[in-house]
C-alpha cells in the first residue's frame, strides 16, 4: 500500500533502461527470441588480463573491507589516469571510488543539494539524472534540444535557465542517449556563461570518454577547457563502458576535497566500500593493456555507420550521425504516425511485443518522438532489427 511509502520514493520512477531489459528477459523466458537493442552494455567480454587480476585478488585474500572511498593503490591509478590522459592533477583526498558511476552522481546530489535547489540538465539526458535529483529533494530544470542542434545546448539556453536557485549543472559528453560530443569551442561558450555564475557547481559525466570516432581532435571536457572551473567541478567516470566491465560496478569521481569528503560520508552510511575484487580488476583496467579500447571503438564505429544509414532508409525515421558512445537516437515521429500509434512509448512497446526488438523510448530520456537503439550488440542483431523494421 502506498500509505507505507515515502513521498520521496513515489516521486521517482524505475530506470527505463533496466525496465526494458527486464521485459525483454521475461519474453525470452517464454521462448520468444528478442533482438537486444535496449541495453547500454558492450557485448565484449571483460579482457582476460582484467579477469586474471580479479582471480589473483581472490586467491590472495583481497576479500575484506577496503577504505570506504577505495583502495589507495586504485585511487593512485585514477590520479595517474587523470594526469596522463587529461592533464589534470588531483590528490588522494580529491578522488573516490564508488559502486558504479551512478553512485558517484547519487553521492554528489545527496551531499550538496537541498530542497529548493535547482539542477540544470540538458535533454536528451541519461534516464537517472532527474530521478536522482528528485531523491535529493531538489528540482530538475530541463533544457530541451533536438536533431536540428545536434542534441547540444547553446550558451544562450544555459544562461536563460539559470536562476538564483541554480546549484548544479550537468553535462554528459559523449552523450547517452545521443552520442553527441561537445567540441572545445562549444564547451568554451558554456564556460563563459558559468564563469559569470560562480556559485554553480558542475558535474561532467565522462563515462564514454574513450568511445569516440570520426573527426576527433581528442577528448576534452569542461574542466580541460578551462581549469579555473576545477575548484567547483566533479568529474564522473568509470570502467564499465571502456573496458566492458558493466557488471563489475566500479565508477570513480574527482573534485574539490570538501565535496569528495561529503560524498565519502554519504557512501559510508549507504553502501560502504565498493567490491574489493572489482577494485583489483579496475586497477588492472586502468594500469594494464589498453588495446581493448581500440578494438571496441573499431567495432562500434562500423556498427554506427551501418545502423544510421539503415535507419535513414526507413520511411518516417530521421537519424543523425554521432561521434561517440554506442547509441543511435533517431526521430521517429513519421513512423509513429504511419503506424497509427500515439507516441514513442507506444512505438517502443510495439517494437518489443510485435517485432520482438528491445529498444528504449525517447520520452524516458526527456525527448518525446525519438527512440534509442543501442548498437553495443552484434552486427547480426543490428541487421535482424533493421530487417524487421523494414517490413512494417
């Protein structure tokens, strides 16, 4: 009965991507073959050197509690990564390890947000951002974008969204669900606005940092664009996407010492330390052979090019090319109309129940009229999905 539930939990909804996966698995259990295009999970196995590091940790008794914010050796590897790849310097007190990138964002919101605070979130957004903000009793403020502006907000939109209550600005590049990547010039325009509003904190979600292609001049985030923002920016990252380690649940964050300390306090009273074995695996991921990244990028780029071209051949579908992550995010308003459906939610249901294709509706990402296809799956699955769509 809802009378027993908190107002807080009733304000949020289940994760859309996890819900689609659960529905697809339910149909699979009934013997129905589902083409998996919903989950943002690389179809590669975790590299063998990382697996061996975890096995070694188990055999050597690394099965006890660690420090709440991660083992010192893993934190040092994260510090080294930021210096080596991003030219950013952090101390041990300015980084922490969590059970996935989602927990980094959750810890931050719990640590810094109060009732009445506003959090600016560009749409399309990762499905959990607004709900995690709501769980902290704060208010999501959504900036809408679309296909015509490559799913990226402008400095004018950012400026117009800022109020006296704005506490946090969220940016995700490369983006889930669109694959959009902000250039340094585009980031600088946003920086110019943020420098006028010194009380606003920033979180940059860099979880897809390494998964990029096309005319790429190298990864850049908002702190790398202007290091004067470093004292009020939290970087979110992790090993899930770049190293095919989604189930290992290791994310990490870096930012001002006082904020990281507060996030550590939240984690200490919720989950405590991340899995000790997964931390040993993450250490090898960050410090060991990096060839898996290029292998996956090559495959993802090939799949991207195929699915974007194929989707654009379908009547009522418009899909732009992206520069990173592993998602296609087409506008499907014409297809919805052609099938006599009401919206993208009905279309995603139709795709799952009639075509047996699992994908996620754009409304769940704050973008009605779109759907998200994950191409973190085999080319064979992608071709099956396109073949089914071409028949409707």
